[in-house]
C-alpha cells in the first residue's frame, strides 16, 4: 500500500513541534519507516516532529529526522 494522508492526524502542537498519529492496517512498520513513504506529507511534517505509528504489525514512535520540502526521512523507533 501507500501513504494515506487521511490517516495522519495532528495530536498536539507546541514549541515548534507537532505530535502526529498515523494508522495503517495494510502496511507494516518497515514499509512505513521506509524511504519516501511520507513524501506526500512533506508540506505537513517538519524535522523533529514525532509520529505515533499504528502499523499492521507494531506500534511505536517514529521521528521525522529530515524534510527538505520534497523528501521526508523518519527514524524507526517502533516497540
């Protein structure tokens, strides 16, 4: 599957950081943490934002480590 922006919700915002929730029942955490997954959300996500991910096989936090306006990079911190 692919990223679906209707499943990305801002949960909290403050001090220049946003905490998001993203849920996908179709994609596993490795797919979600993979290169280019969040690129279509580059206008929403910023470096240092946190994403609480509910994937098909795991839940956990991922951090946005970079966003150049086109490419979004996240770390995989799933537990």
